[in-house]
């Protein structure tokens, strides 16, 4: 059981790393706007995102999400447990934990390559 739990946690960490990188790239983009993104999903102007308009958003973008998948996305963003994502919750969900910095990324890559290269 502990081995399976460890695998689950490892997958959760890997998922978080991937989504964090996507959030950082979106935030760094000059064309990305959280409010506009919210409106794209809340195209019925409810002032929140629920399973129905999330499902509609997916269909418009040629992705057939199941009811369970839509609810899973809602649960990740929904901070107050009302099964809806407010504008504030949406923005918080899209905000990366750390700001993206090309300089930092380049520095990390150079540091990692130095550690892997044998010293002659």
C-alpha cells in the first residue's frame, strides 16, 4: 500500500511541475490575460465556471471531456467547495507559484549541464 501511495504522490508532483511550467509560460506571454481567459470559458456570462460551461468550452475546442473529467478540473480550481469556479478562484488557479524568468531558466539549465559534464 505504501508503494502505491508513493507512486500516487510522485505522479501528483510530476503533474504539478508540468502545470506550473504551463502557468509560468502563460503568465510570461504578452497576449495572455486571465480575465479574458475566464470570459472564454464563462461564455454565458454567469460570473462563474461550472461543469456545463466548462464542458461547452471543451467541445468548442474539439475535446470531448467526460462529466468526471470536467468535475475534476472544477475541483482543482474550486477553493470554497461550491462546485463552481469564480473569477478570483480561476485567476488564483492560473497564477504560478513562482514567476517565470528566462534568465533563471537559462541559469538552471547551464548549472545542470555543468554538473553532468566531466571536468577535464
